[in-house]
């Protein structure tokens, strides 16, 4: 008795330690998950209704499917009461209704979630099927005993000894139409009969005594049940009538409504109620592209039949169906080749001894060796009227050069013979235009489409406006032509197009473009429009409409910097300094802003005010938007703040981080903020009001913490938090709804082996930013906060041993003096070519002046330092000088490897950068799980303990890791 009292008291203390009374009591309409010791339990908001012992879960309308140690169980979704313990291999709740299908090993049962009862019978299979929009999915439980029920638990067909099948049939009038709508029938097969049920009422439609169903699983669509009776097969319609008596060894369902019949003496064909061929033949078949035609083969004779015409044509075995109703074959008696049109007769006499070519390009050959081409798909086949010795493809098989002696002609698969063979004609394929170019004996030039075969011009005229045409000359480009005078008014461009919104004409030439009015006035003189060649998701020049005006990016000769250009009243005006690399429109709620990126990776943000773009924010280092979030989060060197859709500053916190949390049901969005002093988190309203104090170590959307909530209803508390050893929920206004113990025992923290092969994050960080892990013996700095451009040139100055304070000009001069880059007085910025030349100098100690740009790029590609770029999204997040930093430090590390100058940095737990912390988290294991994949991060104290353990081991092996990386990178 005493022992029992102590046991109960211990249990009470355990419960108390796992539960903290909520600040505000909340009764949840459905049980909600909580997290303790990284295991999942459930609460009703007032108490813990289960222990934290599950690994995952999924909600349905009636139950929660929980997973524990790889097995699944069920809880009542309203009370958390256990319906069945976690002993099942699989659980499915079709339609999220009242029936759960459970599997253990190879046996299935079902649970009625209303009564909580498990079926006594075990089944060999269980499947849910969608029958029609008029009825819920049905569930077939099958085995020696089968039954049918729906997802609400209603029994549609009681248990019986036999098999249930779902058979889809199309209407018989569809005649094998593969697009025809199917009706799904339920068929029960027992030892005595086959019974077909009505798909709406589930009452018997008909029964066939002694018959069994032959499934058509995955076969072509059909209108008939295939059945076996007395060891023979037949076909039955939806009314239970035999359309083919059960007297065949086998019946095979084919497309287009055909059935192959196997009998004792051969095979035959049946279709749409007609016995087309008795089962007496060696082979039968039909033409898929012309279902009116079928064929039979007996011995060496192949007979083609037309169902509609009732005609037949005998050919030797091996005949080729061409197209429409044309068949190429041999006369059974003479063996000579010809063509017959089934249903009409002979179209090419059977008098040719040989056939050449592929099935798609057949050549008839005369007795004297001359050849002709049989017309291709869709063309009428008639007796040939031209002959030749040989043919040569021109670009593709669509066009052929035909040679008859010394005469040359041109043949098109689509158009037939274009040019009869003549002497002294020259024919070639022009790859640049995709055209076939013919030079006639008299010197005139003809052009034909390389695929179409149609005659084309070398001048393609396209209207641009009422006054202008674009005339494209093949292989040379386009010019603008005045339609009234037919005279060119522009130079030649790569291509020309009309911009949709402004109706201005954009003429692209290399990396820049000119702009013309619809009347032909050139608007771009000193300033050209800027173009990104790599953009495949938008026109090459972006023109944004702002009120009545239009804006784009412009560039001046001699600089790769861009400026905003305003287009209004037929004039171009610079609307900003020439300082940008690219710009993009972003949506902030219902407003639009424009973000422009400078060469150093910082951003300026511009707003639309009337018909003007106005710079509102400068030197922005990061920004974030989210769909359904009508604010802009902006990062400067001081931190993050919230801005309105009109780019007015809402908060003044200069927060270390902000994250938007859009809500559903038109509730105001909230933002997670981080406090500068404590590093803890809280919630802000989108209007800047502080909803909670900064007291949480983490706040995340509940669906991010528990992926099993992704389809749950809106009663779910939107946010989950953790603070020290507490887990809890917040409502949309930031009020605490529930708290409980997050950790009741110290987590087991280990780490992966510290080997380069298993330390992928180390290799990635070394490629992206080796300064995070390597000390190069000089005070180099990376391109984090501040100007990556200025840091890059400062790093080069350090490398070159220049005096402190040396700038870009001094760096260029020193590099040119050493022969590392080519001298260029106009150079304003480093280019990719400059960086490759610098890398070559660092790697070899030699100049690359004798190498062409192409040779140099190929060397850099083999070296692995050519960045992969593409798409506007990439360019708007790219920091060009960060890429140049990567190239520089990659070569610095290689060049210093033998000198033992580069050493691993000492990493300290309290001073880890975000990149270092991210690397470490990929290696830490918490209770066997990777730290960066935990639903909630470790409390700070536990994190510090685990990190210190890892860093102690890391520092012992850092030198070996660095040496292994350098060796690998040098290969």
C-alpha cells in the first residue's frame, strides 16, 4: 500500500513538471500538438491529453494519424483519446471521413471512427475508389472475404466469399474512343456467379451464373466486360447480354474498339458487333492511324481490308502501311513493288524490283537503278513523274537535293518537287537563316524554308507602326524603313520589336538598344537603353509605365553602370545617377516599387508618385516582401525596419532581423522582430505596434513547426514559440494561449565525423567565402555589410603591397604594371576578363596578354572559377564583387598552399558569424537528428553546450580539413 502511494505521488510530480498553466486558458476545438524533448504530444488547451511520444502526425476531420517508432496509430481529433495504439504499418482515412483503413504486414482491417470499432475480419487488400461526382469514394476490402463500404461507414455490399472489382466501361456507341467518359461498375465474383452492381444504387444490375470476370487492368478503354465461362472467354455488355459468346480460348482488348479472338485454329478480329475475321489466321492487326483498315495474314499473304468499303487487297507478307489508306507492298505472285489504296485500288503499278529508305522516307527503284520518292504524310500518292540517281538531305530530311546525272533539283517533303533537276545549279543549306539557298544557272538566287519548303525572301518585311516597317535581311539584321518612301532611316540592328505598353520601337544592338518613336524619331543619342542578354523570361529591355510616363535603364558608352531614364513628351531624361547594374519592379500590397541594384550589391528603392519615380530609400542592404503582405521589410547597415507600401518608415527599431508572418482570414499580418540588446524575439503588428515583449528564443508559424498541420482548419493557433524550457502558442494578437515544458531532460548532442567527404557545408563555405574559415596572414575583409566594391579593391591593394588607402586607380595601375591585366586608361571597373587574367597571373606568375578572351575564359572554366549566371532573379541578388572575391580567394588559397601562409581560423562559440553557425548546424546531431532540421532550435544554453563540444573537436582537425580541401581544389 505504501509503495502504491509513493508511485502515485511520483506520477503527480511528473505531470506537474510537464505542465505549466497557460497565461490565458484556451479550449481548442480540436486537440493541438505540443513539443517536449523533440517528441510530439497533444493538448486540448487546458491539459495535456497525451504524452509527448510521437514523431509525426496528420489530421483528418475525425482523427489524428500519429507515428511512433515507425508505426501508426489513431487519436480522436476532439478529445485526443486513443482510438488505436501505434501498432500499424499504414493508416489511411479516405476522404477524411469516418472510415480508417489500417494495415499490419500483409493484412488489412478497417476502423469505424464513429463507433471506434475495429473490423473482426482481416482482408488481403483494401483500396478506395472514386466512382462518380455523385457519390463519395468507396472502399473495397478484398480477400477470401470481400465487402464494399463508403467513407462514411455505410455498408454498400455486405461481406461475402468472393472478389470485388471496379471495372470502368465507356458507352458502346463510343466505338473505342479513348477520350470517351467512363462509368465505373462494381463487380462481385463468387464461385457461383458474377454480379454487376448499379454504380449509383449499388443494387444488383445482373448476374451471370458460372461466369467469372477477367480484369482489364490498365488495358485500352472498352464498352464490355470480359468474362470466362466453362473455361472459354466471351464479352458481355452493361445489360448482361453476351455480344460475343464464351467460346474462345482468349480475347484481347485492343484500341479503337478492336478485340483479338484466339481460337483453336488461329486468331481473328471483332469490332462494334461485327466478326471481321474468324479465328483462323496466323496474325491479325489494324492500322492505328486509320481504324477503318485491318489486315489478316495467312501463310505469306497479307490481306488489307476496309470495313467501310467492304473491299480487300492481297499483298505479300511484310507490306508497309504509308498513310491515309495507302499501302506499299509486293504482288504475291511477281514479288514486284507497287502501292495500293485500300478501298479504291492500285495507284502505282506493281512493276518495281526494289524499295529503299526508311519507313518514313520510301524510295521506289526502277530496273535501271533510277529512284523516286513516295510522297510523305498527307500527300496523295500517284504514279511518279520524276526520277533521279541520288539525294542529299539539306539541314534535315524535310528538304532534299536530288541529283539526276549532272543535273540538280530540289524536293520538299511538304511541297513535293520544287525544282526539276537542271545543269549548273548550286544548292546549299544556310544554317544562320534555316533556309535552303538555290543559285540558278543564270545567277538568280532563290530561298526556300528549310522545313516548310515554301519560297521565301531574303528580305522579311514586318510593320511596326503606321509609318514604319522593319526589314530583316537574312544573316545581316534589321533596319527601319519609312513606309511612305520605302527608304531606310536607321542603321542595321540585331532585331527590332514594338514595346507593348509604350508602343515605342526598341532596336537591339549588342548589349544596348536604341529607342524610336512610332514616327521614326531616334530618342537615344548619348544614352542608350541597357540590355541583359541572359534574360530569357522577359524582353531584353524592360520599360516600366509610371503614370503617363515610362522608365527604363540607360547606359553611356565607356561605363557598365546604368541610370533610370524617363521617357515623356518624346524626350529622354536621366532620372538618376549612372550607378546601377539592374532594376526590378516589386509588389508591396497593391502598390508597386522599383528596386535598383548598385555595383557594390546595395539597393536603392524608388516609389511611383504620379508620373514620376522618386528615390525613397538609399543604401539598402537587403529587402523582403511576401505575397499577401502589404509592407516592405528593409535592411540598412543599422538593421531592419518595416516600411509602408508608399515606402514610409513605420518602425525605428533597427532590428537585427524581421520576418513577415502573413495570416489567413483577412487578419492583419504580423512581423517577428529580434531585439538588439537580448537577441530574443517578439511580435509586431504590421503597423509597427509591439504585440509582445522580446522574450522568446524563437517564434515560428505553427505549420512550420508541425508539417502535419498544413491542411488543418483555422482553429489552429497561428504561432508557436519556445523560451528556455517552455513551448507554447500565441494567438493572432500575440497573446499566449498555452505553455508546457519544452525540455525535461538534457538532449543528447553529438556530431557527424569531421572528414571532408562528410562535411559538405565546409566545402560549400570554403567556395563561397573562405575568409570565414581561413586566415591568410593579412587583414583581408569580405563583402558583408558595407560596400563589397570598396572592400574588393582594398583586398587587392593588400595583396599587391600598396600603401594603406590606395584606391581603385592605384590598384589598376599596379595590376597593369605587373602584366596581370591589360592596360586600359578608360577602365572604370573590373570585368570578368580582368578577373580571369588576374587569376591566371596568381596561378602561374605569368602574364596572359598573348591569350585571347576566348582562350582565357576556357582556361578559367577548366579552373572552375567561371560563375554560372542566368535570369533576372539571379541578377537582382547577385553581388558582382562578391563573385570576384570568390575568384580572388580561391586562387589566393591555391597559390599560398605550398607556402603554408593560409591557416585555419579559430572559431569561438560566442562569436560565430551566421555563415559559420549555419555550417556547424549541419554537423550537430540532437537526439540523432540534424540540428538544422529540428522543428524548433535548441534553447540557447543547450546550443552553447553542443557548439562548444563540436568546436573543440573541430579545432583539433581544422588544419587537416584545410589541407584536404586545398588538395582537392587543386585537382
